[in-house]
C-alpha cells in the first residue's frame, strides 16, 4: 500500500492524561470549567476593546487579536479532549488529527508573533512617545496583525504537509491528550531526517525571532525607564508592560521547556503535563492577567456597565 493511501486510512489513539475513569471525570469537569472561563474572559476583552472608544489604541487592538487567538486555540483542542474524557477513550482519524494539530500549531505560532508585535508596540510607546501615534498608525496595525495570522497559518500548513507526507505503521498510539504534530512525527515510518531539519528551522524562526524582538524591546524599555526621574513615569511605564511581561513569561516558559529542553526517557508523561500549561492554563491566565491587573480594562467595564444601565432606564 502506498504512503498516501496508508496515511489517509490511519487512525491515531490518544492515551490522554489518565486511564482511570474517576480521574477522567474529574479532569473533564476541570477542563470544561477552564474552557468556559477562557472563552468568556477573552470574549469580554474583545467586546470591551471594540465597544469602548478609549480602548481604541494600538495596544488594545493587538490585545483583542491575542484574545481571539486564545479563543480559537483552546477551541481547536479542548472540545475534542472533553469528548474523549467523557467517552473514556480517544481515537482520531488522520484527517481529524491533522486538522486539530495544524489548527493548534497555527494559533500557537500566531500568538508567538503577536507577543513580539506587542513588545515592539510598547517599545515605540515608551521610547519614542512623540513619534508613536504617527509610527503606529492604523495601516501598520492592520499590516502587523494580519501578517501574524498569515505567517502562523502558513507555518502550520507546511508542518502538516511535511508530517503527513510520511506513512504511519504499527500501533499509532500518542502519549498525549491532543494531536500535537511533533508527537505525530515520532510515529512516521522511514527516514524523517529531512522533515525534522525543515521543521526545526521553521520552529526556530517562529519562536526565536519574536522572542529576540521581545528581548531587544524590553532592553530598550528598561534603559528608558532607568533614565526617567519621575516616579509617575516609572509607574506608568511598568504598568503598561507588566501584563505583557507576565503573559510572555508564561507562554515562552512552557514552550521552551517542552520544545528546547531535551526530553527525558525517564519521565514519558513530562511533555503532556507541560502541555496542559500552555494549551489549557495559559489562555485562561492571559485573560485573567489582562482583566484583573489592567486599570484601563476595569474603567472600560465600568463605563460599559453604566451605559447599559442608563439605556435600560425609561
């Protein structure tokens, strides 16, 4: 049977986080709660940014895209995981596996790029405040945001095509709760050296380029903050960067720990446990960080609430 036909008929068995039924039900309840809170929290951010005129700034424009990315990211993985937890087993066809893994990788890559763009935005706002409005105009905002989405989708498509070009043989069991493409590649038959080389190069670009932009931007921001003499200037600069730095630390910390740090055969469940952090927990924490720690969001919520109350009055 040729590689193409064999791949199209293959099925992948997801071993999940646990095989104990009681634990599966408990994890189902926790994941369902987190999923609903993540979607609601990020939807709230998007609605506030689009309805409150005072949030019509580049910073919150990019934040709304980040929130949208997180919603799609968790929706590509968690509903299927919840169904598997409820059923007690997880089996996916190669097409569904490719769609799930490719969609999740696309959103993860887009988030990497958006975090780099948001760091560049903060650099312009703090280090070049007089030129900020003209430099970060609407045209550039749309260009940067759309570029993040397009590059993320293209990166994912290349990964999916390269991986599913191979045939899969044997028992296609994946020690994970979702069809993450790097785990699927381990099951491929034949020589995968060229595929790994291509994908490693693309992964290095999609992770290290925005990470380098973040490091350079915050190095310049830190230098500018050190030059400030007023405490108010310090506080304002730190408040606008604090939330973004927290999100960057969470996202890149988990990504680097699973993609950069060598895997250990002594802990076969390490990767999927870390994956819980960046697939399940981080999108929720992003929404919490940007809502609970952000005064502008608090004020926008208050204004929208008051407008709604006044409109209801006869």
